[in-house]
C-alpha cells in the first residue's frame, strides 16, 4: 500500500462534515457520532448523531462510477417532492454539491425511528401481524403508483413511454460494462427480452425501482409503513415493473445471499400468495390483472441480475460499500438468469 491510498474509502472527515452541516441545517449543532450502516450495496449510508437530533447521510460511493448510476440528487428530489402525498418518505434536509466536505455528493434526511425487516418471512410475529405488514406494503405500492406526477413537480422525472425498451437497453449496457465472466443464460435473457417487449400500453407512473420489504421502515408497534427508502432507481415508468419486481421475491430462494420466499410455506405463515398480492394491488388501483406477467417477471430477474453484477464488479475493483457481502453475491447472477430462463420456458 502506498502512502496515498486510503485504507477506508468510506470514512468521512467528521470535522469538515460538521462545519458543512451546521451551516446548512438549522439546529444541527455539533456532530457527536458517525456510524455507517452495514446494509445496502450501492450508496453508502451513515447515521449521524448531532446535538440537534439524529440524521441519515446518503452519499455517492468513492471511486470510478458507471454512467447514470448513484444519482443521490435524484433520490433527494423525489423524496422531497413526495413529502405531502400519501407515500411515506423521510424529511429531506440538505443536498450537497460534488465539491462537498466529503469529496462527493450526498444528502441528509431526518432519521425515522422504526423497524427495518430484513427477512421477508418476518419471524417472531403472529400470522395476523405478518399479513398486515404485507397488506400495508401492497397499499403503499398502490399509493405510489397513484401519485399525480405533474402535481408534485415530477412530470419531467423520466421519459414517458417505451419504459421496458429503454430499461432493457440501459441495463444490458450496464451489465456489459460490469461483466467479468460470460454467463450464457444472461445473454439468452437479454436477447429474449429484446424480442418479446410488447410495447408501450400508455401506463406511466412514478416507479421506485427497488420496492421490497427491506427498503422501507415500519412502525415499531403496528404494521404501518413509515417511510420508503433507497430511491436510487426511481423514475417515470411502467407500474408493472415495481409490482413484478416485488413478486420476483416470492420466487427467489430463502437461503444464502437471497432474501426471497421461494420454498417457504407461505400459507402456514399468513403470507399472501403471489396471485393474491397481484389481485389486491389491482383492486386498489382499479385495474385489470396484467396480461404480460411472464415478461415483467423475466425483466425483473434480468435487471436485478444486472444490478448485482455491478455490485460484484465494484467489489472486484475495491469500491463496494460492503465488500465481503458483495463478493458473496457473485453466484446470484447466474442463478437469477437461469430462473428467468426457466420461467419463460414454463410460461409461468
């Protein structure tokens, strides 16, 4: 190691950060403690304890980044815009520039006291509570897709129409830029998706892009969703993408680096089936059951695999937020590609 190398690229200059935030956030005061959250793989996130309360800082990762990735300014913008809607989000307080005290862009939000559920099985609660948590997730997703984007100032937050076509192109490029070893099933999947996109049906909504149980904060003493987190992949797009992405987790295994519900006896735990979850969502939004469900699920597997490949590549380059966990994800990419191919071949 040379003297210029940083042994901990995610460490923050606390004194400089305190000066910036004390000037930017009313009542912030002295910075008492900084703790990096261990979860997450994309944008490093920290809990800040200050004289003025508890806050959360979310930053771009250090090092060379893929084009159009890690846009924390978009996360800040969308959550600030949703502040007065039925979609629960933390309070946004400050967005820095690229020339910030930590050397890269970040934003600060108010800390939300509650619970993050890392295991989708939700152990150690009653079946009634487990069912209530999932129903509130469903209600929150329907509320998100019902937001009037023009009314909240997000009408230009993404390109309208051709969502799946643009996403397939984008993530295929991102995957190629992160590719380490050839994965035949990923090549097959990209080709299949490009040939089977049914086109634009006119539906446009705000989409989260990573809507799953561990990207939200639930109340400690009830089943309500207090805040949706991690909006890095949000844009204007097709609402079916969010629904299929969440339901993909019904199929992913509940073992290893995955936190899915595959192989779990969901009925005995009070968890909804995939079909019931889709039905309740459609009922809440007053829409018909999706006709291109297999395509939407296959797309979700593909995009998730492409994202994970980016995490694996950052670990190989030494820039991952959680390097040990990132390296453990390497086997996830071929597995997801194989699951998507099997899904297409079975047609369900």
